């Protein structure tokens, strides 16, 4: 798929007086249109709801946009629950999927009336002890073994070996847990599973759906529990590379519908609501990291140094992940220079691109790093004392809006404010 920036050099130049680089920018129009496509693809299921994975892009303005488009939220921590509550989400608009869950997190999820997704059989008694058993409850399934479909070229599918993953229960544990939960007052049950990450294949969701639909039939038969919901979670990927094919969400939705009609309807389970948690697919392509080229270096290789670093976008350093790069204003120039595009961390893996063919880059050029709308800013950190960057919304009318300011040294030192030697940083 051709990679084109959703913002022009001229638009970025208008932003710079208000928000200097580096910053993440998000395309409101693109996000809204994509959510509408997702909802259309699954409109055949009356109970369908997309629960956006907050971990992918935890910004309140983005979450409010998604809520306006009918999304719920998938949370995994106390702070994600607090953020979602502040954005107006409550009750069944929240899915709480956590593991090794602290008491305060579970209490908050229960207080909000969220759907609680239990990761382990031992969590049944834990939930009962710390908060109580709700009428509607989910259990997370792990089929074990190996699941391989829609391999990414980077070869880093996070959970292509469910048997090695720390998440979920065996089928036997789910059956025992449902029986125990029924005795404790639960009336409606859900099944959740996540088997592979960033799949570039229209077959992943239908394949997963088939596995979970068959499981639902077996579990309902074994327990008599009312299976009311099946959550396909995430895993639907995006084409980070220009030579990758974009997933067709309409084909994916139709593939799931066929499995639904083939497996659940004959079993008398045609009322099951389908949920999803497509964080990356929902916002990933509609975000970018904009940085400025501030240095060049000519030794054994040619380097371009940016004012951004892995603290702003961790994926290339952590996974060796590919993110496409466009030099704004030079979209049509020949890519006849080979560069390593790097940041300023004291780590040699702080590289956005290695041996990448790009147009000739001059100091001051604006560099647009594609597909950072999920797991981009969210994975930012402060190693080397680097400060996390701002976030900007490109509004539907073409204007821009600051939706997260850049960190300051005062923010960085905030947890040290009680130390006498640090008082100087907090004097107004």
C-alpha cells in the first residue's frame, strides 16, 4: 500500500509556532471514518461493540472522539480506568482485561460496573473476596500450542505461541470457573482470547472466531452457562511497510459472520454479542511522529540525527519494527541517499531506520514517521532524562489542537519534589 502523509509540510509549518518538534499528530477525520467502517463491517451483529484498547493511545481527546463514534474502552490498569471514567465511560462501556491484578484495580473496575475479564482460574475467588461477583463476567481463553497466521515480515508476532504466553485459562479451567461463578451468582458469560499480534491477513479474525465459537458451544453444553458475549480482542494489524497489503475490514467482518452462521446459529446461540478490541487497527495509521533533522554525521555510514528518539517511539528500538519515513516537502524527490535515521539516546539501538533509502536530507528538514497512532506516544519513557513529546490533533476542518503538552524538566523531577536539593526546580 502506498504510504502518504495525512498532513502537508505547509500544515506542519503552521503548527510549529505553537508546538515545536518533536510531536505526535493524529488525524481526526481518518480515525472517525475508520471506526465507522469497523461498525459497518460488524453491523450484522446487533450487540457488536468495539472496545478500543486504551493502552494503544491513552489520550482523553482521542477517547472522547471514539466514544462519540460508539466505541467502548478496553482497560488493563487503575489509571486506564480512571482516565476512561474521566472521559465519560462507565458500566458496560468498559472492558477490564488485566493480569496479576492489584486489589485496587479490581475494586475500581467493579465499582464502575465494567465487564471484568478474568485471566486465571484463581481470579474467581480473588474477585469474590475483594469486590464480589457481578452478574456478567468474562473468562480469557488460552488454547495452548502454536497459532500461526498472517505472519508479519518483521517476524515478531507477540503471541503466535499461545502455549508460551502468560495469559488466559485452559478449556478445563474455564469450565470449572464458569460452574463456580454460576454458584456465586453470575448469570451471563463472555469468552475472550488473543492469539496473535499485528496480523496482515483477512483470515485471522474469522479463524479466531471459529475457534471461540466452537469453544462457546462446548462450554455452554458442559456447564449450562448462558454465553452472551464473545470478545475477539485485537490482533488485526496494519501495513507498516509499503509493500504490505491493507486488511479489508469488510471482508473480515463477513468472514466472522459466516463462522457465526455456521457454528453458533445452529447451536441456538444466535443472540451472542460480538466484541472487538482493535486498538492498532483503529488508530495506528492515523498517527505520525513529526521530527526535525538537527545533525548529520559521516563516518562508516551516513547518519541523520533527529530531535526525536526512541523515548518518543520505542517500537523500532524494541522490536526492530519498520516505520515508513517521508521527508516532508520532498515526497516526489528521488530516494537516492542511504541513511541510518537516529535519535540521541546513549543506546545504539536508538534508530528509526537502518540503511533506508531516502531523499537527500538537509538540516532543518521535517521528517514524518508513519503509523504511530497506536503504541507510539503511549510507550514513551524517560531514559537519559528525555522528555516525552507533545500530541497534536489535526481536526476535521484542517485546524490543529494541542491535546497533550510536552513534558518539562519540572515534570521529570516531580516525584523528587520532597528532597531538599530538588526544591530549586519547584520555585515559582
